[in-house]
């Protein structure tokens, strides 16, 4: 996973030359102090880098071009300490291709009622300076987040931290390469889509490969490498007796290890950080990849089953956004329901749930898949811990992309699941299963999602905002009639 501290948010302060050098020196000192404080905040995962105070159209244009070209700059935090006439910003803002957050703050938290004079009034003008700037950004139709509050307030840090993570995810999306082994599961609709449109909108590229190429990479894995990985499996997991050395099915564990090594090598060689496969296209592989996909996800790879490249890219983006946070992120599917009494969703997949959401040490087990016609696959089995989480889905509705998010509460299964041979999470959707599932279905949300116990709605909403993507949230406040109206209004808004 990338270390987000290697990335930079540029702190950009606007002013003008009307107030004299002493004022501008104070503006610069305050700007540096605020940037340093934000950079130190444990809630903001990136470095906040102070840039010179901007007072002319040329300096603004140069800074915006530099930010757009910088590899490590995830975006710009803009603040107008004094008034900074916004026509100066027009040209620069038009060239800025990085995300922006507008921090509407003031150096002084307190208004000095007894001593306030015209010097103070000339220096502390963000209350109106930021409004002038805001007008220009709105007039230009530029997406940005607006954060209001004193710069030392932890709530301000929290909001800037969420934006920083979304902007880091956006940076990843621009450079992400997704590999698809085989095509889509036949006849499935929601996992299809326009990959050119996705690349135009999100930046990531999606490339297809014959499964035979993957099978070839798997065949080239050496016995020594396989031995080492099998040992690692036995150290990391409670490996079922039958799969251990000397056990009757040990060869299946070795086959799994070979698949992991082949798959990992293929992805590394091609610079891919997300991938898909499909159980309908496995020539040359003797099992559907299970434990290998689970472990690759745990190492930060995005995954989508049945050719679902949109979810693979989403899961990778969410992994980067949540880097360093507690709680895991996984590919997920709404699998089956408890409809009486407790109204719960059992989330799982055929195999591919990420062990970063395991509450306990996973077991490595082998069971029939009853689908796909290959040998039994090895998989990690575990249950997700209780607590708040989100599930998010990106679908393509006509020529636009829509993100649908549901806030959920993961709970423990009502009873043990002794015969369920897959990893699982059990949850109660907010506000409840009836409203959440109806809203999700009205919105056209997919059955595959990115599930996270670290990210929150704010992270995903900020990401959708940066992407200029429609965002629909189903949470404890959702009322079905309002939600359906929102869908109708969005049809008009996005047409
Ligand atoms: Mn599926």
C-alpha cells in the first residue's frame, strides 16, 4: 500500500498588494504556520506543503500549472487570508487539473473586541475574501469541497483528512491499470460498461488477457517458491488438516500457492493494481483462484469477480484511500437475507472476500464450488467484526456513472455458521433492510460492492465530488419517497 505521507497537498494562500509589505509578511507567516499545523495533524494523512502567498494573476497561473504537473501533489488547499480579487484567479483555476478544497478559515479564532482596529481589519478578511474566491470557483463550475472553521479545530482537520484521502484515491485512479482475465460473466448486465468512458472520467485503463497467459505464468512457478508460500500459509492461517503436508489434499494447497505466485508475478510485471477473473473462463487453471485473490486484496490489490472491472477499480481506489486506517476494505456481494425478526444481510462471495476484514485468524479450507467445473478451490474462511461500515457501488446509467452508498452496521451472525464454507460479513443496513434495499434497487445499485470498515460516507462523497460523479447516499435519514424524488431530479440535473 502506498504511504500517503509521500504525497503532498499544496497550501495556497491568496492576497493582494493593496495593504503594504508588512501585511503581506504577516499573511505569509500565518500561512506557513497553518500549513505546518495541518501537516502535523494525525488526522491528515498527507504532507501539507506551504506555497508562496499569491498576489498576481501570473503567480496564480504558474502555481496552478505546477500543481497540475506535479506527480506527488494530490491537490490544492486554497485560502484567502485577505481579499484577493478573483479575476486574478480565473486563468489559473482554468488550468488546474488537481482536486481543490477551499478552507474557509481565519488566522485568529477570536475577534479582539477591545483592541480591534483597521490594521486587524486589513489583515483578517477571509470572511469576505473567501466569498469572492468562492464566487469565481462556482462561476467556473469547478468541483471543490468547502471546509469552514478555525484551522486548529480537530473537526476541520477531520474534514481535510477525508478530502486528502479522496484526493489520494483520485491520484491513484489516474494511474491505475486494471487487468481482466477473461471477459464478463455471460449475460450479466451491471458488470458491463464503457471502458473508454470510464478512462475519460476516472483515468484508469482496463486491459483484457487470455486466461491461458495467466495459466502460462502459473506453470512457470518453481517448486521451491511454492514450498516457501505453502509454509507462509501454514504460519499465517489455521490450515485444515487435509491440506497440510502429508494430508490427502495437500496438492490442492500447492496448486493454490502456484496460482497466487503466477497471478502476483503477472500483475507485478504489468504494473496492474487491480484485476478481474470469471469462473466461466479458467482454461489451464485447475481451480478458481480463491485464497490467492483474497491475499492479493489484503496486499492492496483491487478485485472484481465475474469480469467486474468497475468494482475492481473501486476496491483498489478504496484501499489507497484507507491506507493506514484501522479496519479493512474488501470486494463484497449482497448474498442472502435473514428476513424474519432481525432483518439482516449476509454478505459474502463464492470465495473472494479480503482477510483485512477478518475478526479472527482465518482458516484455510477446501470445499466444492459446485459451479465452474474445476477442482475444489482453497479459500480463507472468517467472519467480519461488528461495527459501522459502508458498501459502495459504481454503475453506469446510460452515459454517466453513479455511485450508490449504503451506511451499514456489521453485527455478529445470529447463530454459528458451521457449514458455510466462505468468508462472510453480516450487517443491518441503515435505516433498515426494507428501505435500504428498495432505495438501492430503485437507484440501480449493483450486487457487487466495495465494503469498508475504515472509510466513511464523507470519504466516498468527496471522491465522487472530485470525479464529478452522481452520488446517492442511503443512511439513517433516508426516506423512500424523498430518495425516489432525488432520482427523478438527478435525471434532469444530469441530462
Ligand atoms: Mn458475484
